[in-house]
């Protein structure tokens, strides 16, 4: 992505890309924790209880098993459609090297 942006704009802006990625990660983590908290609250989770109700145990099992698996499979499926593969990346790097050689 960074090399493609450099090829298109002539600028190296990896700092901006990584800052945006970090921001998205923080938003995602905050949203995930909020949703897990909501799910536990709705399922009857009691924080100080030695024994949790069956509904809370089911929610915990879903939150640590099937849900992450589904999200991971979705991420893998989306990554398969990402337009930059190894060959395309090598082509971009080659074009950038040619451009750098031709610059004064």
C-alpha cells in the first residue's frame, strides 16, 4: 500500500498510514470491548459471583470460540480480494526503482 501510494503520488507517507492504522486498531479494540461488555451484561453475567448462570457461560463460550473464528474467516476472505499480491508488489517496487534511477 505504501509503495503503491509512492508510485501514484511520488511521496513517502508511511507515517500517516501507520498512524491511521493504529487509530483504527484502537477504535476496533474499544468497540470490541464495549460489545463484549454489552453481551455479558445482557446474558446475566455477575462479576462477583463464584458461579455464573448458564446464559452467561454460553455467551462466554460463543465470545471466545465461534465468534472469533467467524471474524477470522471473514478477514481471510476479504484479504483474498485485496488487489495487491506478491507479483503486483514486485512490479510496483520495480517501477519505483526505475523512477529513482531516472531522477537526477
